[in-house]
């Protein structure tokens, strides 16, 4: 019996250590030098300060007078360069564009990645920057994964006029369980509370309260949700649940066979058609 107890205790300690390391890696900053912007776009390198006095870095593209502005928000562990394809599409259509590095990413200041919680500060500051620079323009947000979650959490303080949300998790609990299943199988889900608990200790707030599904109804603006049919990180069920809580007008685009990936690169022609049509309808 004593040996069994020792084995169980040792296993729990080992599991805690493993998930502590996983949580540490997941929340570690993804800061890096961005370098020069692409030469084919008329980009201005800019920066501004958020409410917590942290620098937010980005690129701005001047558009036509009679078009709105679009804020592009990248996914976790990425930076504004991942949104260049969308920026080209939007600039070609005449929109003004702002691409930013969310806090703790790229060249923006931040100590930990917080799954949208503190990244929302960057979004609020970015919307204020757009309103200051282009005061007469309506504003849309295209946010992928983490970026979309940050946009939802930011809406309580600063709302855009239209939202395109790509592969955005419904709750952090669901997102955690999905990723554990991918690595350890269905039985690994029993360790989800342990991972969430120690992540909470590292971040300094209750990570279990990170729920976009409880916040999305605060957005009183047109919403387009894009989901991958075979996405294992943000499952189709998660996306449908999030969609069900959003206010009208809303639309759901499910991309066949798509995983948790860049939807523009996967289905460029259809992306241009659907996203371009949404912006044409709601932003001008």
C-alpha cells in the first residue's frame, strides 16, 4: 500500500511539473524584431501607448477617403507579419489598414501571453489610434484565434463597427481540453483543471473566467465567424456555440476540411469574396 501511495504521489508531482512547463511555454512572450515592412505596400511604421502605459507597435496603411479602416489582429505566438496577406487584400480594395503586434508579441511590450485578457488593452489602444488618425472612418476588426478573442474582450471598453472572427475559442477550458486531447488523447482531459490552475498562478488572474462565449453578446455590431470544419484546436462545435451567442446581424462560414490554419491562404478566392462582401456591406 505504501508503495502504491508513493507511486501515485510521484506521478502527480511529475504531472504537475510537466503541465507547469507546458503552461510556462504557452504563456511565455513571443517578442522578436519585425524588420522592415514589405516594399510593395505603402506602410508607415507606428507605435502608441495603451492604458497600462505599454508600447504597442504596428504598421499603418493609408486608404481611400470613402473607405473604412480595418484593424488586423494576429494569432498566438505570431506577430503582425502574419496578417500581411490580408493587408494587401484590403489595401487593394481601398481600405485603411492597421496591423499591430498584440502585447507580449513581436515588438509590443508585455510580460506574459494571456489568451486575450491583457491583449485586449492593445486592441482598445489600436481602436483609439484609428479614431484619432481617421476620425470619419468606420472601423472593422479581423482577428484570428488569439486576436479574435482579444477583440471580443476589448469590446466592453471600445467597440468596432464590424467584426470578422476566425477560429476563436469559446472558453479557455474548451481550448485547453482540445489541445490536451491532441497530445495525450481523451484521457488526458483529467489533467485540464491542473493545467488551468497552474496557468492561473503564473498569470495572476482566474484563467477559467476567460470565456469569449460569455462576452460576445456585448458586441452590438455585425459579426462574421469563420470556422474550420476539421479544426481540433477550436472545434466546429466551439465555433457554433460562440456563433449562437452572438447578436444579429451575424453570419457563419464553415470552411470544408480546414484545420486551425490561415484561412486566407487555404481558400483565397472564397475568402476575398466572403470577407470582401461583408466589409463592403457593413463598413462603407
